[in-house]
C-alpha cells in the first residue's frame, strides 16, 4: 500500500510540475481562471472569501454594489500584491470592473454548467461532440426540502432524459468504439434530489421512498437505450446510495440491464472496501455495470463537518 501511495504522489507532483511549466497566457480567459484557482488552492482564507463573493454576486444588480462587496471581502493586505492591485483598480473604475467581474465569474461557471435548461444544454453538448468528447448530464441543485420539490425533480430528470434522447437520436459514440459499453445519452442522478427526508441512520426508509421514484426513470432509460449513473454526494448519503443501487439493479426488471453505473469517490477511506464489495455483488448479479471513479467534491465539507462533531474524518 505504501508503494502505491508513493507512486500516486509522484505522479501527482509530476502533473503539477507540467501545469506550472505550461501556464496559460496571462491575459487569456483560461489564464485568468488558472491563476485564480491556483491562488485559491494556496490560500485557504482567499478561497473562502472567493466562494462567498461568487455566492452573493448573482444578487448584486449595480456595479457599485459589486465593488462594495469586492472591497469588503478582499481589502485585507494579506492576499498579496495582485489581489490588492485588482481591488484598488476596481475602486477607481467601478463602472468598468463591475461588468468585467460579472462576465468573468459567469464564464467560470460555464466551465462547469452546461446550460440553464435542456434546450440551453444542447449547443454545449454539440460543441463537445465536435471535440470527440462524450457527456454525462446532471441537474443542478440537490437536498430538496419537501416532497413536492422531490416530485418536481423526478419529473425534470424524466423530461431531461426525453429531450437528450430526442436531440441526439442520430448521434454515435464520439470515438466510434464504445457504443456497446456506453450509450450516447448519459444521465447522472442524485438521490438527495428525490427524497426530502433521507436519514443516514435509516437507509431502509430512504430506499423504500427512492426506489418508486427511480424505477420509472430507469424503465424509460432502458426503452430509449440511455445510461443512468447514480451520483455520489456527501459521506452521509454514501451507504444509502450504494444499497439503493444494488437493491434496484438486483430486481428482476433490471437485473440483466447493463447500462447503469455508480460513482465512487477516491478520496474516501472506505472506497477500496466499497469497490471490492461492488465487484462481489456484480459477480453475483452476473451483468456488467459501470463504476465512475472521481476525486470527490466534498473534501472541505467533510473535513469541517467532522471537526464540528469530533468525528474521524472520512476523507
């Protein structure tokens, strides 16, 4: 295990070396994002303030309000000369820097958000297809607070699936070789969007409410020849997500369906054991399924939550 860890760290350092060796041009959009992300990764305080600023930005209507918030979050001298110079410039030219800031933050969001509705998503997917890149699409938002919201999300997932299937009817796999394994239409589903009362201590209750919401979606995906991913969220939902995946895909209706997958987060201490368990389950089921291995997106959340409750950190 130590040898594997050393090799992972060696390769990780090499990736960072290559990124530093080939930076994006300073005044390009990619260069702006790269330097902003680099700064946020090196300075925890800056990262917190950056996310606070981005969170409030959509509600700010006038340039003056944007500059006031920028000044409030970043006027501290401890952020370095580049940030200080930017804040000073913003104060001098608020009518110019306000719109530029909004444009840049919106551009950064578009790196991760394909569109605001199914119709808006298609130009992005066509562009990726031209670059020979496949896709999996998810709905923004999770952790609904009522069953009315959960029902609405279930309907939106179904609507998105129908529209993706219709718009991509003539598409083939962008690499021309994986259509047997992965259909063109690939939809990722978060369970917290489909049930408002998930209790990590009672996975049986969650599964009893989630399975009826998921079966129509899986049924329609099977009819359309689409692929469904069970996305992974916070650690509290991990075991419920795994059990739900195994429970539904062992049912007679879906036991022989190969176009389903689940996400495993590499940063979790449990991941190796969970993968081994999935392999054993898959052997017993007897039908292929997919595992998408990701880094994981809740590192800060899991760390903070563990510190607050004096728990062992799961990442």
